[in-house]
C-alpha cells in the first residue's frame, strides 16, 4: 500500500513531532532531512510548548504521576486523571522525538525532587506498577539517569503466563493484561534502542509471544475478543491498548531485530486496514478523559494525522513484506 500523494502532503503539513516521522517512515526522505525536522521538535510546536511548562525543580505540575495536590482537589472526583505530571510529560517529549539535550539537568533534578505518590519512592527507582515503570525505564534511558535497578525489575516481575499486569503487585491478579504487557514491551524496546543493552531482550520477546499467541486480540481461554478497546483507536493513547498501537510496537521491534512480520499479526492488520477511510485516513476515537496541557490532535470523528501516520506505516511495513 503506497501512501496516497494527497494524504502524504496532508501529513507533511504538520507539527515537527509528526512531520519528521512522516518524512522518515513514509516519504523516504534522506536521513539528514528528517533529522533536521526532528531537531525542530524541541524548539517549536508541541515540544517547545510542553518544555515551557516544566517547573524549576525539573518536574511538571509539581508531581510524579499526578499533579501536586491532586488527591485533595475536586478534580480527583472527575472521570479519568490529569495527563500533566512529570511522567506523562517526559513520555510525550521522548515519543515526539525531542533531543534529551534540550532538558539539561532534568534527570538530576527529578532524582532530587520527585517522589512517587506510592510510598514516596524515589523517581528513577520506579514504582510497583509495571506501566509506570515502563515509562520511567524509557525516559530514564533517554535522559541518562541511573535506571540499572529498574531494568532488572522487568524480568523479575514477569508473570507465569508470559506477560505483565499492573494489578499483580497488589495481589489482585495472577494473569497478564494486554495493556500492561504492551506498555512493558514498549518500555523495554525503547531502553534497548537507546542504551544498546540487550539484557531485557529475552523478557521482551517472551512478552511479545504472549500477545502473538493471542493474535493481539483474543482471550486464550475462550478465543473471544479481549475487549472493545482493541478496535478503538485514539491519540494520545496514554496507557491504553489497541490493535493499532500493538502493531506499531511489533513493527518497531521487527525493525530493530531485523526480522519479518510474524504471520500471527494478520487478523489485527485487517482490523486496522478496515478502519482506514476511503480517502486513506484514520479517524480520531474518543479521547481519554482528563486534563491536558494542550491539544495535540483533532476532536473525535475527525481525520487524525497521528493515527494516519501510525496506520499507514504499519500497513506499508506489512504489505511490503508480502
């Protein structure tokens, strides 16, 4: 599936955080061109705006996972959660492609000033929630923090069925979760790419096998769809699983590992293909509730450049291998 020229032009007319990935993954731009666009992410648009929200102590909104004072505020009774605190800001900046050099001293400031809301644990040591730890692992690798202890946490906390679950540490589940497992995989993959350390690769590939055995969508016990979230695509997806986000991970992993697409991805691919509109674009789903610093995508039901980028590069990767 080649990208429609009109869709490609539409995608290129974007914030640098989107544009550099379009240039690299879809437009076939030379490395120096997309790297030049990527270098703009921290200086303008979404990246620059989010960097401007950083506190003097290195945090965002005064907190690690939640804004300072959140649990004593009326906002804590509202649906969802705020997406404005340090963990979410670092995750966004890293995934948008901001150069870590634009955050000088952030790793040290966060180490000194930020503590998890859970038991006041030190930030770069991680928490008990695997999703939180996955974001922290990747962001720590990106910023050059000491995350050696946190890296060892992932193989040690993998469940017997092959994946991870955020509920496991509190004793609420012994079965892996699609959401938690994918977040763990994405964090470990980012860590490996950034650091070159392959020690987590066996755990990552084992977790990938957990999802592949379920063809990214189905319960192992009944063979039924694991949940409606699988076919609901939204950007930003934050922590939530979907077939599209999972496929984007498997594409990313295959490119790093230099392996072809696994045939067990086929059904998920067709789900994503079916969501593609006749004009070659994907529509925004229902945004996750909660306060944000600013909007980075369109309202529900409108064509999304972020989702179209993800959907198109996944389809092109799959179709090219066929």
